[in-house]
C-alpha cells in the first residue's frame, strides 16, 4: 500500500545533520514506492501559540502564518517524521513551536505512524532521552499514534559529519520499511 509520508525537519541548516537523515529516510521511502514530502520548518513562518483558545470553537488559529498548511498535511499524512537537532538535550525551538501549534487540529491527527530523527554531538544515546520523551509526550495526545522508530545521529556536530555514520543506513532502512 502506497503511503503519504510527511517529514518535518527542524534543522536550521539546510543540509544539516538531522536534515541529511531526513533525506535518507525519504530516499528509502520513495524507493519502496511511497510518496514523501519534506517541510523545512526554517523556511516557514510559524508564530508561537499564545493560548487564547479561539481555535477551540473554530478549529483554526487566528494567526496568519504557514501552520495551517502544515496542519493540513499532518492530518492527510499516513506517516509523520519529526526530525530535530538536539539543543541542550532536547528538541530545538522550531520543532517545539510547531508541535504547540497543532492545538487547533490535534484531535484530527489520528491513526498515524511516527518516526523520530535526532542528531547531537554527544555519543551517548541516553542523552537523547529527553528529546524523544518530548516527542512521545506529543504522541500521547494523539489518538492512534504509533511510534515506529527512532534514528540516533550520535557524535555529529559540524554539517556533513552524519554522512559517515550508521545513522545514514538506519534512516534509509526505516524509510524502506515504512
């Protein structure tokens, strides 16, 4: 069955390490016959949630930014990939803001498979726990969300360092096995 895959890359650098792993995931998924789209959050205007809750009655945020398009794609996707570089042992701000802004339609983001990609300078996978805990906490709020895999880009800091790691093959294989 052909699946629609949405990859949300929060790398502030195009071609950064987490973004490179996104491309590998997409390569595998497309070779397996799926349709994949990557959204680079750094290219999008996404305002902070201000907790006004106007969206509760309208199912839409009053802010006129790119989040509506992202939410539409999240609702339509079969698979969602959340990718972030790790900053101070958690996801970066761009990813957290995007997650917060799912509030108007999070009840519609149902029955999805999720993959997590993270990169960090640390070589310790245990140091990724807080980042992945943040992702799983988000999934706890979504009906029928299934965590399908985690890709650890350990020991990478400078752009391109991830290309010589096992994480490249792990991302590709995860995409193939969607």
